[in-house]
């Protein structure tokens, strides 16, 4: 069975980086997996959305519906999207059969230092309104399945924490790193979705 794993957190908290690493890891094992970046999907869907609360909620629900459609086809869906409101995340948790949340926990000060596009500075100067963490709230998850402390954990430690959770809770069977096989000892190490 497939599942959706949703990376949430402030802008520049590490959602995209960490979700790409998980995507690449699962692809290496030949899983059917799709990565949805919230910003990219927002730009591609019809009827452009603003950053008002109503439109942010709609965007989060759209992503949830897309994830549900992929899951129904047996595809693991990884979503990297801020989804700043707890109500929207809870809606998706109720709609999706297997919804897992990774909270990329990072203080706004650290996220702001990582911002290579200058969005936080523009938000602080008033050039960008409704910016999550500055002029719009981010409601931290109270019960995320995994919390990645991206300000103090390196990416490998966070990735390991996520994979360990997936294995421990039966979403993936234990995986072994690929290694060279001796010709007389063939071994099938391909992981299976539970």
C-alpha cells in the first residue's frame, strides 16, 4: 500500500531539500514515488491562488487530493509544502488513508539566514504580504510523526530518522544497502511496501 508523507515547516526550513533526499532514496530502490513541491504545483494549477488564508487552505486541500489520486494508483507521494494551518493538515490527515507528517522544525532566525532569494527581507520591509513566519502565522504541528530539527541535525540524520520511522511502523520493510553479490550467492534485496 502506498502512503503520503507531507513535509511541513517555515519557508527555508529544509522541506524541499529533505523531501528530495527521501525521494531519491526511494527511487534508488525502485519504488513508485512522486515528489510534489507546493510552490511548483501552485504555479501549474489553474486559477492562480493568492496567499490569503482561504487560498492557502484551498492549495493545501488541492495537494491532498492530488496525493490521494496518486496513492490510489499505488504511488508513494511526497509533498513539500508549508501548509501553515493545522486545520488544513488535519483535513488531509482525515482524507488520506495513510498520511504521515514530517515537521521541519527550524527557528525563523535560522530559516531567514538560509533564504537565498531574499523573501524574508522583502516580507519584513512590507514588499511581500502574508508571508508565513513574518506577517502570517505558521501553526506548528502538535503530533507530527517525525520532527526533523533541521537547524541542528544534518540532512543524513534527519533522513535516517524518517526512514527508521517508515520501517518501524510498517510502511517499508527493512532495507539493506546494496552491495556486490558474489556470483554464486544471488540475493534479492529489493524492498517491499507493506
